[in-house]
C-alpha cells in the first residue's frame, strides 16, 4: 500500500555545536519520504526550483519514491537556515527564503489519486484540504501543522482537522491548539476537533499517543551523540506512517509499533546532518534498533 | 527486610494554582517513609521541634514506620514555603526556615544498625557519610542530593558517592554533577564516581535508569489532574526502595519493576496536597496503577 506525502523539499543550512552544513537536502517531505520508503512505496508531492539538481535528486533515486509529483518551477528552491544552541534544545531561525514554495499549489498526479494513506505535511491548512479533495477515498489521513497556522489560520486548520484521522504535532503545539496546558486535557480537546488519534512529539522526551483505545508512552532513544536534530520529527512521521501503511491498518497494536518504528528512524536521523544517516541505513539496522527500544522499555508484570 | 531512611520531616506551606495548604506535613523522609511502608518496615531518622504534635505523627501511626529515630529538639520544626507556577512546571521558594534541622546530626538507634537497605535523603554529604559509619553492613545504599551540595560541597559529595550503590537525582542535577549536558555521557561520568546504578528523575517526562545491565526508560503517568507536585521525587524514591527491599535484591528486573512502582506511587502523591492521597492509598490501588503503566508502555515485538 503506497503513501502520498505533500510537504516541502528544501535546502537547509544548519549550524550545530559540532559543525555546519550548507545548502544540504532538507524539507519535511524529504525526510518523510526517505523514512517511509523503508516500508512502502511513496508518492512525493512538493515543489523545487531550477537550482535543484541531480545531486539532490540522487537521495530519492534507487528507492521506491515516485517523483512525478515533484514539480519544478522557475525560481529558487525553499531555503531554511538555522542555528542550534549548545545543548541542541533550542534553535534560532537565521533565515527562511520560501522562494518557489511561497506559491506552492499541490497538484496530485492522476496516478496518486487512489492513495489510501495520505500525509499532509506542514503547509497552509487550506492547501492541505485541497490535497484531500484531489484524493479519491483515503483510508488514513495524517497531518502535521505548526504554531504559525494555529495562530494565524485557526479556522482553516479546524476545517482540515475534521477530515484528519491522525494528528502528529509537538507538545507546545498541542497546548496552543487546545488552549489546555495539561496534556491529557489537551488531547481530549483535540480529539473533539476531529483526529481520533493524536501523536504528541516531545523531542528527547519521546512520544505520547492518545488513540481511541487509550494512551501509549514511548521514550526517545538515549543517544550519546546527537549531531543534528533537524528533520527528526518528519523522519518520525515517515517511519510511523510507513510502518502503518505496510500493515494496511491502524489497530492499536499497529499504532504502537508504528510509534516505536518512527522513534527508531528518528534516532538515526539525528546522528548526522541532513539525510546522511538515513541514506546509509538498511532495514536490518532499523529492526535492530526497534529491538533496543523493546529492551529499553520492557519490565515484567508483578 | 527493613529500610533505614535519613532525611527531613517538615512543615510545608504550598501554593498551587488550585489552592493553598498551610503548615501541612512534608519533608523528604515523610514522603519516603509512607511510600516505602507499603512494602517493608521503615526505620525513620529525622528531627522535629516541640511544635510537631500528635496530629502530624498520626500520618506515620498504624503503618510499619518505626519512630525511635525521630528525634525531638527544642525549637521549631523545619518549615518550607513554596509557590508553583500556573503550569506546575516551576516553583519559587518563598521561605526556608531550617530551625532544628540546621544542626541535625543523625543518630542511628542501635536497633537500626543492622539495616540492609539505606536511603540517604538530601542532607549534607558529610552527614550522609556519618550515617553510613553507624550502619554495620548495608546491602544497598541509595542516595539523593541537590544542586546546593553539588555546588558547595562537591568534594564531600564525591567521598559519599564512592560508598553509594544507587544515586537518585533529577536531570539538571545529573548534568551539573557530571559537567556533561548529554544524559548518556552524564550517566557514564557519574558511574565513574561510584554509583553503579543511576536513576534520573525527569518529572512529567518520567525516569531514565542507567544500571550495569543497560538503560531503562519509564514515562510518568499522564494525569489529567495534577494538584501538587511537592514530594513526588521522595515518594518515587520510597516506592522504588520499598519494592527493592521487599524483593531483597537489586537484579535488573527488580530494579525495573522498582522504577515503575516508584512512578506509580509518585503518580498518586501529586493528586492532593501533602501526603493526603498517600495516606488513603491501599496496596490494591498501587498494583492496579502498576498494571496501567504496563498497558501505557507495552508494544509487541516485530
């Protein structure tokens, strides 16, 4: 079962305490697609400029990632530049050059319209809805968003959320969207907006999922060397959705394993700049890290 | 197998967004003792003033908590006053009146000297060592400390840590003690100071344990109504040590279940002011919450 993903493909310039990477491949849809492609074929919808070349495309080649939906427009590719604090726990955006992404109107190729799994990356919620209107009968719609849309386009976002099954956001976004500080109350308020399942990403503190069958908590893997957190959330989403799609469903046990799979993928992502670590990864390493998560969290019943 | 605990018995005045409690029972040894007493007999060593009356003692009565070591001195009992922020994630200390606690020199009654499980609450590290010198042959020594001692009495603390098996501290303390921001590196540095097992408390984000057999991550229970976080860390320690002592050992599986037991106790503690919720608790409720932690964290292997 394939996944349709709509989001950004971008150049990132990233500075961490350990080094700097200039104009490397980034963007939510890039991280998502590569992570999901370990499990199922991915149909990628995004836009790049004329400056986006074969070297960048190489990251997607040789993987089950279809590029028919990767539009090329006159102009420059979206470029984001950020700098992390010494502890990697906060970052400053140095510049955001939207370029061709500013006028992005996702066009879903005919071949993608039967997609059963859809991931709406972090774009204008009105555009997220336009994507859904071009898809025939999705089985699972998952969605990301950010504070910018919660603040500025709340009505549009609420309309979109009514059509979303799974919302993946971080804890501060969940609090802002719900107006509730307590995370359990926040989850209940967000369920009432539409999504039956809410996956709250807490960075180094892991993930909390609230589904129709209850709550599930997963830690982040305690890593000795975190090199660059950029893309970890999108990589999580890709691993999560990829695993779900490969199992064709979203029962509670599949959702839980999908959270762990997403966490495993994200734990590799942060080990290097850009998609460097993901591109060297194989399924055996992923499954081994899934096993480490099992060992990390297991305890016997009393 | 009984536990010896040395720490504070105090009056707390606590203000949270939900109310205020004046001069209620508090102190690390109070929370610890009541939590541990669900599992094993507890020998309590602390000091109170002449103002500490039968009403306060009632909390310990009817439980297997021996009070021979609860010294009564001329003067007033230790009083701490704090106020929590609207989100309960930070607190300001309004006043700390050490009173009789200032000159506390723990004297271990003869009947306590054969204790096999010892918990050194957060007091001057030189005093923690004096306690150890009065105990014959402890099997497990666990210890708490705080930034105040890490900053001001590091050499003394290091001498104490060489004799400690299990150190229980929070994440900011682990970083300060080790000089390492990364928590895995911090754990390695602390192991080198003596404690073979390190339990890092992260509040609403749960617990990370680094033991000789690897790492274990446990979430905090996602509660809808957190009323007052005061004493949660000491309650965790009490549940943790109580469970370990009741099993007479500290193998990896017992340590992991002890972390969950401590987390379960702590999740009750925060539901009310002071020890109010703990004092109404029974073992059946504790075991039921242990079961909820199992459900909260369980996923199937792939």
